[in-house]
C-alpha cells in the first residue's frame, strides 16, 4: 500500500533555531496536512494545503510556521525560530486521490519527534 | 469544554471480548474519523463516516448524526488490537483535514 514518509524521525534543536520537517505525501493525493501532538495530549490540526496554497490553518499556525511544496513530491513544515513549547510529534498526512476526488480517509506519516532544548 | 468526548478513557479487555468505544461531539460535522495510534506513535486511519455504518474485518463503526454520537466496535478482540483509538470530527464547512480530535481511548487486550 502507498505510504506517507516523513524525515527525520527525530530532530533535536536549540531554542531559536529554524527547523524544517519533511514529508513525501502519496503521489496521487491532492490534499496535504500537518498535525502536532504534544506528549500526553491530543492531536491538533495545524494546516491544510491544496492546489499549492494553504486552504486552512489553525490558531497554532502563527507567523513562525510556514509550509511549502518545493517540488512535485515534497511537502515541508518550517518553524522559523523554535520555542520550547514547539516540542511535539509532528504528523504529515495526505488524502483525496486525484482520480476519484473522494475523501475516504487520511493517510498519516509515522511522525517526526521534535525536541527543542 | 471539549468538543469531542470519548469514553472510556482506558479500557482493559480479555482476548475474544467484544469492545465498544464511544465518541460524542458537540459541533455540526460533515464527517467523523476513527483513527488508531500504535504504541510507537504512528497513526492509521480506520474509517471515515458521514452516516450509517461501515465494517472492515473485525471493526465496525456507526454514527448517529441526530444524536451526535459514534461508536467503534471490535469483535473477537486480540492483543494486537491494543492501541489508542481516536475519534476526530471534521467541522461542517471546514476544509478537508481540519479535524477536531478527541483525547483517545487506550485499549489493552490481555491474552
């Protein structure tokens, strides 16, 4: 079965540094998403991306965050100046096949654990 | 107040038991997802429902839109079903993937 891949699996950074989390969504999907899960808490929506632009973002997704699809395969989340509270597991997901355009379910990557020291 | 409430928070069952996990929500929705989060953290989507019932193997998901309630059932449970099961709703009028998540139900199935 096709899968969403995320790299790296773990990222350790110093507070104030920029980080880029990378994702390769399923190739024929149209919608891409980022979510985060702080340890012990529920998953939270960050942003959805469609047709090369943000379609919706949450209050968490402030000016420190940005997303990009630099080529036909990668989908990245950048945090400009990391804070301690950005420490979390970040999940990428994709959905909606180009051919069917029907939303059936989301396909998640295995996550990137970000630790900000 | 949480917009998505799951019960129970924790559930321990013996292998072979029939399991029910409940989800209630307070907002208008266009769809509801059931997700499985493995001990290692990975998330797998089990179902997306907008009405009625879906079945896949030993898993059955139902939704009652009028009552704003969904249930996930596992028949003949097995230790490999041990995971956190998460209910997530898509707000009516929201974009794809803009989900409100429940806190999850941690299921442990003992052999």
